[in-house]
C-alpha cells in the first residue's frame, strides 16, 4: 500500500514524498527509522513500487555507461554523501536521456523511503539480479560504497573482456568479408568477359577454365536466390533457437566442438568465479551466491551443470567437489578452489582463479587469431592462383596452336 507523507528532519526542514508499507503504523515507523518526524501520512491510491515499474519504458544502458554510473555512485557513497544527493549530482553531469530517466526514478523512490535495492528492482532490464543482490548486501552490511566499488570493478572487467573479444574478431571478420566480395566480383564480372574471348574459338577449354566458368555461371544465375535462402535459413535458425529445449541442445553441441569448447568454457567459468567471489566478499551466503552466479551464465548447458553443483552443495557436498563433477573447470582452477576452501580464503583464491581463466581466454584468442590470419591469406592465395591459372591456360593453349 502506498502512502503520501510530510515530515520534518532533525534540523526542522520540511520533507515530503511517498512510501510503500503494509499499514499506517508501519509507514510511521519507517519514517522514524529514517530520522524523520511524521507530520501527516495519507493513503495514496495507486500502484506499488514494483507494479509501477511494469509499464515503464524498457530502457537499456550500454556496458560502459553502467560501469561509469556505478563508479560515480561508489565514489560519492564513500564520500558519505546521501544517496538522493549522489544521484542528483550524477544526474546533473549526465547527458544520456535514458540514464537521466533512470536516475530520476531512483531518486524519487529513495526520497519516498525505499532502499536503493528496491528502487533498482523497478528497472530489471538495466540492473540484473546480481547487481541488485550485491547492492542489497552492501545496504545490510553498511558497506554500500565498498560493495559498489567491487561492482564497478566487476562491470569494468566484463566490459574490457567483451571489448577485447569484439576487437579481436573485427579484423578477421572484415578481412573475410573483403576477400569474399573481391572473389565474387572477379567471378561474376571480370572472369566471364576474359574467358568469353576463348569460347568463340570452339576449342576444348582446359578443365580449370571449365570449372571456373561453371562457378561463374552459377553465381550469376543463382547468386540472388542463394543469398535469399541463406537469409531465410538464418531467420529460421534464430526462431528455432528461441525455444529453450532447442537452445539447450545447441549449447550442448557447442561444448563438444574441439575449436570452440575451450573458449566457451573459459569465458563462462571466469565469469562464474568472478561473480561468486564478489558475492562472497559482500557477505552473500555461498548457496545463494552459486545460484545467482549461475543465472548470469549464457550457455544453458553450463548453467544447468552449475545448478546441479549448487544442489550438491545444498546436500552436503564440498564446494570444489561439486565443481569438479561439472566437468567444466581445469584442474588448476579446481586445486585453487580446494585450497581456498580448506584455508578459509575461498574469496581470494576464486578471484585468482578467475584471473587465470581470463588470461587463458586471452591466450586462446591470440592463438586463434595467429592461426586464422595466415590460414585465410593462404586460402585466398590458392583461390586467386586457381583463377589466374584458369585464365592463363587458354592463352597458353592459343599460343601453342598459333605456333
């Protein structure tokens, strides 16, 4: 139930706002806990805090925007600035309209007497369950600034990993696209005009030239149809993968592919351990932390295995034993987790294990690019050599006939 209130603070200044409470008495007690003296409290007909968020615009923030906001809020919270003032300061120097709307909503709910974690719950598409749980843990422990710093570090690490992965894939993707476009232009526009000169001679063309002509004719006749079919197949695959069962099957198959399984495991395991170490440092119980960390995993097969690991821990199994049965983590990571569990330094060693997994991921990306780029150059060299030979062979054949 929503209540509209007016009150006085310790200095006698007038305050007003709205808050959610189960009864008038609970609303009065909530105001007193905030150091306010209630003057008037009236029931307000309307929606509750969570219900009021259902029809809000579905805004989203980019990764670097969320990281910057979290870092700014952590700095101001550590400076002992009240949350509503901190949000006001951040909003004043903000130029992003989406973030401005979110900040205004958060400040409104905090002024109404709600904790920050409840205010964040109004925007679940911006602040995920891990973010909200960490903020709630920081509020309970009285160390919100410290927790926000860890959360900012976590978001920046995620953003850095994602950016490095995208940057690593941009060059090979551009190189591949340019190579395909150049070869397609050669086969559809250049080669037919050159080879056409030899067709009128009514001589038997070499095998390479005939193969090249067949490929060129096929591209000119069925190229557009092939592109449309590829788009339809891609759209059908996306629609098929939206179903949870099909997506699970696909994710399971990806873990069996020799070239991708190591990369997928490194990405997801590093994210899981990093998230769980932050949750542990914030005072979140291990079981709840395992559940929340598993929710942030994109691969459904890995998420299912980690959920099974949480169930084993709930039944009394050791943490490192449960992770070992997942068949996801490398032996060194499991050894570090076991050492942390025995020595009582689980949080620190999980963080080191996450660093190790991220280093392994960077090495795999670097190695993959080091192998892919020369392989692409060699492949393109063979294709160009084949085209040149297919064009030169009739010319050499013509010279021999003339001589």
